[in-house]
């Protein structure tokens, strides 16, 4: 029998990706094969393209799948071929010590061990995706939700919300979110849903600041027009914010978070950093400020996905406007150019095989 092939975007070398044909994978007993109907490009994929995050040559990248079950492994129960599903960017096994402790992103006790798609196994920028540990990871998409309505759930929404959750935002808190890309926008929305009474967002793109106000920001700051640090300190009467969320992954935004954080506050870091960062001593109070610095990798698993889709279903948050551009899989190199260079007001792209 002739081997079935699929189109797949692979990492070749730093600065080089290619759309090629690969064999369609066969699911093992606990796996599922999903036919991709919509996926997208993440900022982390751009880090991979630039060689700032290492993956092996020939790996299919992408970790945000929406699709339809094509095949099921022999041990998979509770699902049917043809059902619409999503799977989180993080694929916990659900059985190891880390998973049972509730730290699914570090599955297997390895750093970032739960991040498999486009990192250690073939990812979602292809016509088909093999989902491991399917019963822990496949979440059924309600019929009334479209692909684009749930497209942010696998990574962007889960990551952004986790910035607010890890920051332990309380009702009445003041929050600063540095960078209003897709993850920062979802962090802003998460802060609003968590009960923050003052949400300050910082970016240089007016379209992103406008979207930021739509999802929950009270005050927006264009850092090209004014310095956010003294502005935020003035807005908080010199107190500093209760929670600062870093959503870009640069030393400048990290240090700005430290400088606007009150003593006893929490810095919730979501950015992917490409090099060492330094903590400003004065803002760290020589290490005696009772501050919390916490990092979070996108929570995954089917229950997390179900809860995020509940937010979408309840109409408490509409993330469809984040999809600003649409491409076919054959156009994915063009999509990378638009997204990675932030052309034409892009926020997120939808890729449809």
C-alpha cells in the first residue's frame, strides 16, 4: 500500500523553514490522529525560526491545534472519529509525579517536559497531528463554537490567563501588563476576570492598545510617548502595582516590571527570554522586599481546555478579533513573514490546511 503523505512545515536551520511532504503518522494505542482544520503561529515559533530556541532539524513546528479526530488508538475510549477537538500546547501524560502534583507543564519532572508539539515531537503546522496521551489531552469543541473562537485556547489564552492566575490577583488589585501582543492581551483579560480594579497596559502599537482597552485595560501607555515607570508610579500614588505581568521576554520589560512593583508584590513572568536577564538591585530592595517572582509555562490538558472554552461560551470574553489575518497552509511562509515582522497590524493569523 502506498504511504499516505501530508504537507508539513519543518524547521531546517536558524532563519530557514520549509513546507514539505511527510508521512502521515499512525497512532499508537494511547494516541489519536487529528486532521487539522485551523492552527496558528506563536511568538515561540518565531523564536524557533530565529534559532533562539533550539529544536532538531526536520521537526514540524506549531503547537496550537484545532481539528477533527481522524483515527484513534486501540486503548483510547470516550471519543469518536469525526468529533471536533482541541489539544493544549502542553500535553501532560496525566500519570507522572509532576502531573499528579498539578504541574503538568513540567511533565516527567523535566524542564518544559509537557511541551511536546513543535518542541520534542511533530507539531500542528501540518495537515495532520499525532496527539499523545489522547485521553488526557483531547477536549471536545462544543458545536456552537467556531474554530476561530477556540483557536486561542491551546496556548495564547491559557498562557495569558496563567499570568493572572500565577500572580494571584485579588479583587481590587492594581496590575500592570507589559506588552500587548496576543499573550499580553489575554493576561489583561485574565486580570479583569480575576477582579483587578486598575489594569495598566503598556505597548507601542496603537491598534494593540485599542484592543487592550476592549479586553479590560483601564489605562493604556504608549511607551514611545511617555516613560511607563514614573507614569505607573504616579497612577498608583507612589505605591506601585500589586502585580506586574511581563509578557514579551526582554530585559527592558522585565526590569520595568520590577521598578513598578510594590514591596510585597508579585512579578508574574510569561515571556520567553533569549538571553540572561539582570534584576535591578534598587527595585529588588537588595532582596529584602518580600516580593514574589514567578514563572509559568502554559497550563495544558483537556480539563484546562474545557474551562477556557467555557469562558468563550459564556460570552465573558471574545477573542475572535485577535485573528486579524487568514492564510492557507500553502501560504504559511508568507504568514510567518507577516506575523514575525508585525506587518499590517497583525495580532494573530489563522492557518487553514
